[in-house]
């Protein structure tokens, strides 16, 4: 492929679509050529901002024949059909998580993706957080010995709207799925999942019989233990921490704050500002690094992008956690199709 700018299509102009559009505009190697959203006014506004062509029909954009890559940032229920269309058009794909809420639909799509050899990546942006990636590299380098325990804390600042909750498949497939992928990033051989969920504060979650608070404990084939702690609210800001523990030491990644200033007086010591508000701030650099890596994949270069298999296996874990929380039992994991 030539060294000219890669021409991107973007499907979906919501919050995450705006992140991708800004990052495409920021990189010298990429340009936003087409924007598609059934909400045409949103597509047109984004297209006008970036000098792109707007359409209300994503299939029109995919079939135009002038794209080098496409980012699918539309609602989850649309992902599978859009992936199939992009594969047919032989356009490399970066698809936001999850691939689909139905594992049967994912498995149905898998041979099409694999046999096509069209470059495909799932948007698990946290793998590209430089601190998380550095901790994983140090684990692989043997700095702390063999992994014995991995603790992941992930708390959102506030619950999503009930409209969002109706379409995203519940806390395990929506929020925790990022943590399942992060767990696999450090320890891919997970064989057992036990999860609990509670309805403590969010009326929307209660109305839909979802959970607003969840904890997951997992075990790897070698016996290492993994814990995930989730909440749909956090008074201290976006709470994102990881602890990696081994026989020779421990690695920790803490929260990112909004200020380095600390205040001390006679009644408090080192009082600080809240943590960063949400994923837009916390993972801003990770999103743009993800795009850089996807560009490598599009050009046929070695890339660190998450694969279709990564997306499928995170969904397998999410489904197991849902089953475990509903039935109050540990669930054995079989990643086989």
C-alpha cells in the first residue's frame, strides 16, 4: 500500500464516533473521507467539520469503492451486518466492542472474517494504555515472577441512561467486557468464572433486572487468580486501577488525576483533586495509539491490535459471568467454537 493518507470511513457519530473522527483528523497518515449515520444531521455536521462525504446509509459508504478502512462505531445491534458488508467490499475493519451480543451470531460470522483475510480489529482500547502495556511487558519479562494474582478495579463515574442500558446487553457485556479483555491481556488461559451482581442504587438497572455493582473472580489453567471489581458510579471520578502480583514482586497502575497539586493543612494532608472524569480523558492517548496500530494492520505491517478471537473470547467470559451471577455458581470456560 502506498504511503499516501489512508482514507477512512466512519459509521456512527455518537460519543465514541466523535473520538475516532478527531483522532483520524489528528494523524498525518489518515483522513476522514466518509461519515455515515441514519441520523443524517449528525453525519453531515461531522462531515462538514472534516471535509468528508455524509450519508444516512452505512452500506452506501461501504460500497462506494473509495475507502481504505472503516471504523464501526454504531450501536452493537448493527455491527455484525456492517462487518459482513465491509468484508464483502474487502475493506479493513476496526469495530467497537462487542462484535455482537449474541455469541451464535459471532460464531456465524467468524469463518467469513477468517477466510476473507481482510484485516480486522476489535476496539479494546485499554490494551493501548501505555501504563497497562508497560506492566504487562514487565510481567512477561519476569520482573515479578509468575503471575499469581491480578486485580482489576473499574468504576464508572455515573450510570448510563436507561435507553443505553436497554441496548448494551447488561453490565457484563457492556462495562466488564473491557476488563475481561484486560484480564486476557495479562492471562489468556482463563478456565473458570464466578460472578456476583447487585442492584444498589441505579433505578434503571433495577427496572431492567440488570446490575449496577458487580464482582468477578476467575481462575487460570495454572491456578492464578483474577478479580474484577465494577461499579456504575464513583464519587471520586473514573476509577481505573490494576495490581499484578507475583512471587518476586508486584506491579501497580494507579488512577490518573486531574491535577498534580496536593494541599495540606492542620486538618488534612495531601488533599488532591478528583480522578479524571471518564474514559474520554483517561484513555485519550490509548485511542490514538490504537488507531496508529490499526493503520499498521491496514498496511500489512505487524500490529498489536485486538483480533476477532479476542472479541469473541471476551464475550464468552461476559456470558459466563452473567450466567454465574444469575445462578450463583462457578462456570467452567470452553473457548472452543
